[in-house]
C-alpha cells in the first residue's frame, strides 16, 4: 500500500524549498508515496508548492506581531480555527508520518497529527531553535538538525545532525559558468557580484548596493541583483540613470543554480537555506543577518560560519558604511576568496535531503 506523508510549514523560501527537497527525495526512494503539503493561507507556499507539482492545503494561521496590533486580537481565533482544520486534514488524509519544517502552519498540523497517534518528524533549519519546534519537541519521534550543539534545545536521543536539504540543481554548479553568463547576459571578462536578500528582498542590502552601484561599476565589476518585489523599480531607475548593461536586476531569480554558478562573490542574508546553499556551492560570501529574525537566529547562523573563517559578517546597521567597500575588497583579494571557499566547502552536506527522507520513511509503521 502506498505510504502517505504530510509535510507542513512555510512562510518564506527558507522553509518552502527544503520542504520540497525532502518531498522529492522521498519520491526518489518510494515513487508511489502520496504527499500532501499544509501551509498558511496567503503565504508564498500557496504559490510555490503547486508550482513544484504538489498539492497543498492552507490553514488560516498567522504569527503574533511583536508590536501592539489589532491583528494580535484575532490570533486566538485563527489558531483555534487552524487546529480544527488541521484535525480534519489529518482525519481525511490519514498520513503515516507528519513532517514539520518550521513556519506558522507546522504547529497546528503537527500538534493534531501527534494527538491522533501519528509519528512526527521535525526539521529544524537554524542554529537557534524556533519556538514552535521547541514546543513540539516532546511529541516528536525524530528531530533532524543542521547545526551541532542543538541538544541545548532538544532531547539529545531524538537528534540527527543531517544538514539542511536544498534544491537538487544546486548540489553541483561547477562547470556551468559559461551557461550562466549567457543566461544572464553577463560578460566573461568581468568578475560578478551576486546580491540577494532572500525571497522577500532586504531593504538594508538593497539600499547599500543601490547607493554604491557607481563605486562597484567604477571598480570594474558587474552585478547580478535579486531585489525582491519592493525594490525592483528603484533598482531599474538607478540602472537607467547610470546607463549601464553591467547590472542585471530581477525581482526574483528562479535559476538559483545559474546565479551561484556565475558568482565570484555573494552578498546574502543569513537564513538557513541561503547558508546551506552557500556551503554546497562553496562561494566566498558576505553575510548580512536580518536583525528582526526570531531570536536573532540569522546572526547565530552567520557566526557558525565566520567563527570557522568560512564567511564575512556585516551587521545590518553597518551596511551603508561597510557593505560595498567589503564587497570590492573581497572581489579584489583572490587569496581571501580561496580561504573562504575552502572553509565553507567543509560545512556542506550534499546528501541532507536524502538522509532526512530516509529518517521520514523509517517512521512509517
């Protein structure tokens, strides 16, 4: 009989893409497995998961805002509503295992699955555990983590240090630089700075790059720039004003394998997915942690690399002063690039998705 597995979570690309990678790895091992995703209504998983070929059900769950907000008054009602809907989903789909990857939707779904006696697996992507995952840890049969030292948050016997699953096409980008140069219409004669602020963009990174574009161009470099939705128009205006074909700006880049392949240096937020991808593609990176991330986990993710001389950290509040200067310094310093590449490569776990899929399938009764 075909196995049935629910994968829940989302909210950002950092949760969604690992979830899809786990689903694909499960299907590679057991092709007739039925997989259902559960996400949060209105969040990007509702678009990205069907695009990847999977069915998804949305819950009305929202997060609690840190500032005083009327939305917070609605939270208890949405939580109860989500728990009831999650219970119905579990009842109807009858999964053998439920997997949570973090994000709003994983809490209600995993809670209801565990109450129904279904084994649950948590995949914690960050070096600092999220609140939902900490609350659910006692109910989990297995907790897959990406960083050492996670027994500070979870029961040690349940832990498996397996890394973060990434999209299959990113596992090997070597030898694809020429293809990438053609794809993005970039010059083989110049070094490329690849700038990304995560799936939603990053204001501090975007503003700093925007203000430093002329400086980067005068130094002889070209830029591939994922801006996010909120900054793309401003970026296009700057490119037009500078009358240059050496800056290619996109709201969102789907061909991340090619973006990494073309990059000599990468500027990025320090979300778990970005960090895991950078380790696999072994690119010299400048990380700018998002300071408002829960429990400041992005800074902790970045420190796990910088403490091993595997990346450079620029604090968010210092981007305006430091980011472009440090990017130019790194683009010019080949020996520093070589050190960062060598050290970051040691931290990559290319088989993470397959290893987590194996743990999920072990839990099927």
